[in-house]
C-alpha cells in the first residue's frame, strides 16, 4: 500500500477550480 501511495501522486483538492466541489 505504501508503495502505491509513493508512486501515485495525488494533487491537493482544488475547491476553487473544481466546479463540482465548489457547488
């Protein structure tokens, strides 16, 4: 599991840019 996390870079949640999250 730890290796998967290190290889897959998850970007920070963008509330302003993501209309779905904003609404």
